[in-house]
C-alpha cells in the first residue's frame, strides 16, 4: 500500500511558481528521500503533505487522507509525526517534561522513558531544554516526532548539526523505526545519509521532479562506466598494456573507463604479475551518489543561484518583510 | 476537496458511553495542558518576578504619592487609594491577560513553537483554555497583591468578593480574547509589544486608571471601550456600590467576543504565512 500519493501537484507564491506539477508515491514502510538544491521546492512539498500549506492544483493523499481536509485533520495529526527544520520547544521544561507533555496529546503514545532511551537522552532527561547542545535539542525534536507512535514520519533535515557519531545513532534510530513499520519521508543535504538510509530517492529541482530511483540506480548509476586508475609501472609504456587501445595517462596515472571491469582487471593484474611488477595506487570506482546528484542538479543550481540573487534584491526593495525563503 | 477514507471512528461513535469517555479524556487533557502551561511559567524566574513585581511597585508608588484618608470629589467621594487600588488592580489584570498573552503568542509563533504544536493532535481550544487558565491565575494573584498593598495604605478589603470574582473572570476572558485577537493581527514578535502598548496606553489613560476623568464626552467614549467598564466593575466590588454594573459588563463582554471572532478567523500558527 502507498502511504503518500502526490499527483500533478502545483503551487505558486504570488506570481512565483514553486511546484510545476510533481508526481511521486511513497510506499508504506520505506524510507523515502526527497532531495534537491535549496529553493527547489522540497520544503513546500513537505509542508503541503504536512497540512501546513494549501496547494493550487493536484491530488495529495497522506495515509489515504487529504491533508487540507479539516474533517480528518485530527486523525492525521494522531498518525503523522513531524520533525520540522527548526527546533522550537519551551526552554524551561526538562527533557522528560517536554516529551511527557507531548505524549499526553496522543491517543496511544509511546512510553516516555522508552522514547528518551531511543533518542539517547537518558543522561539529560532532567536537564532543562535551554541547557542542551544543538545536537541534543535536535534529538529532542526527534523524540517529539516519534512520541505519538506515528505510522508516517516526516523528517526535514534531521541530522543537520550532528557530530558523526550522533548521526550514526540517528540513522540507527531511523532504520529501527522503519523496521518497526513506520514510513519515513526524509529531506537532507547529506548524500551519505541518503546512501545509508533511503530505500528510494526522488530529486526535485526548479519545481519539477528530475530523477528518481534507489540510491544504487539514481542517475543511471548502476549502468555507469567503472573507472579504473593505476600508476604506469616504471619502465613500461602505455602501449605495453594488454589493452586494445592506448588509454590516456594523466600525471603518470592511467585512466580507463569500462562497462564491466572484471575481465580488464584480470588481464591487467595478470600482465603485472607476469612482469614481476605492481599496479601502484590501483582504484576501481563507480560514480558516488553525490557525483550523480551533482550531475543531475547542476543545470538547475546555476538557475537557482541567479533567481535567489534576484529575489534577494526584490526582498531588499520590499523592506525585509519576510526573513526566510519559504521553499 | 474529497476525502477518500472513512472518517475516524472516534468522531463517528454516537453512543453515550463513548461520549462521556471522550468527555473525560478531554477534561484530563485540559488539566494536562494547564499543568504544563503553569510549569513553563513558574520555571522562568524572570517572567515570574516581572509579572508580579510591576503591579506591586506601581500601587506602592501611588500609595506614597496619593495616600491619606481624606475623601474628595476628585475621586468621586473616595480617598485617593480607595480609587487607585481597584484601578491599578484592573491595569494589572489587563497587562497579564491582554498584553502578556498577545506578546507570548506572537513570540511562540515566531519561534515556531505554535507550528510544532499544530503538528500534534492537541485541539486548539484546549491550548487556549490552558492559556486562559494561566492568565486568570496570574490576574487573581495580581489583584491579591494589589489588595494587600492597598490595606497597608488603609484601604478596606473589597465589599463584594463575588462581584470581584465575576469581574475578574469576565475581564480576564475578554482581555485574553483581545490579546489573542491582537496576536492574530501582528506579523512578527518584534512588533507585538509596540502594537500592544499603542492600544493599551491611551486606553488606560482615558479610562481613568491613573487619574480620575471628569470630562463627560471622554467618559462616554471610554465607557464604550473595554477598560473603563472593567475599572468600574472593580471599583463597585471594592466599595460595595451597586446598580451600575451590568451595562458595563455587557460592553466588556462584547469586546471579548469581538477579540475572539478576530482570533478565530485570523489566528495563524505558522510563522511564515502564505
């Protein structure tokens, strides 16, 4: 079953089009990553799904319900957990009090101490929120997102500001939630996070979906050429290599691109062993998720930069009415 | 818009047993919310000190300046402090309910706390009930403190406690509604205190809170605004005067309804509106 359905979704702020008709679906029980450059429309999409914003056109279903219908608003809030980009909690309550307060709002909440344990704030449970570090506050946010035991969880850049070990444990937590049946919709700027967590990925740029797949297949990554690089052994020339054509050599490194590296590697390493030499600094690489992501969004990044410059100017003219970009 | 799934079971169960269970749950949730709203307030030492220190300070200074037993026509046949104790109690309730609530709501909206709250199933009316209960409590403590200081200057205790309680409840509710209404109209937390004062400051002066007003035209106008009727209700409760209460309370309640209507129609939870 699908947890989220989006079809032909369009949204404009005044005369500025933010979403130009996007379609995607989130399968129940998966971790779905929504990626895109700043200003691409990620947060707008998320806020429409969360019910904070209306849409101009298109069909949106969240757990089978329309997030803008007031008749189902309460039920959706019971079943959807939201971790927003900004931390916003009462500074003078303790960690445990903050979680217990929100737990009281739900029909069937998780156990408060269990949630504290889950996000790794046990030592800090009596600390006041104002005395927490940025990463600890973010973990409190995560706790508030899951305390209602949601079947769908929205995570908007959940690990921004985490140190590496805190990120690993946050990933662990997100995976555990997925494994216990929670569907997760995630936005992030960290490609290693996407690689580690996401079951499926959709890339949005300039209000359109530009690619989608799994972390392994995005941008045709699985079909991309493998890149083999090694040092030309001393005393040999490129023409000595057991290859049909002479490959390029850059700074003494041989560069090869092949669709399937097994056979080529076999003959190259066999050749080196026969000669009693080695292939120094040998690497075999496929493009990383970050490589393909940058490739996919490159053309849009430049357009976006120009656009945001323009909007900054007009914002200055309007006189600082809105502080942040809403997209 | 279409809803493709059936409505939630809780909303459609008509039987009475279920209804009372839901009612009890709601009541518990109201208590839960009041408790945490109180906890958030009392934990913040600055908020507590300034909320209660200001009215005490003002009534003490007024007592030092206008103290003395002699009654005068200037104070409508009362002594200076017999007049100022109720009016300053009224200003403190106004500040605690209208001013503080407008500022607190704008700040909570700006920091995103209201948006986060909106993501939980807590019904809006329960959230506002928690705030109203808080304002009512603060207003009652403020009145108690002002009465306490008043007795030090020889002001007798209120003659009608029930009238005082009625005026406090109605005043707190109306001023809270107006506070929520103003919070619905301001865009940012920075502009909230300015707008609050812009409305409150002249209103308090023309309503006779800081000096009695003897201009008939001004009194007629002020009588149609919410602060003067509240002053008069407290004055009547203190002195035991009767007869001229209900019309004023009606005016006060009407302003409260207006504030509530604006709040219901215009209140925003999101710091960045569409």
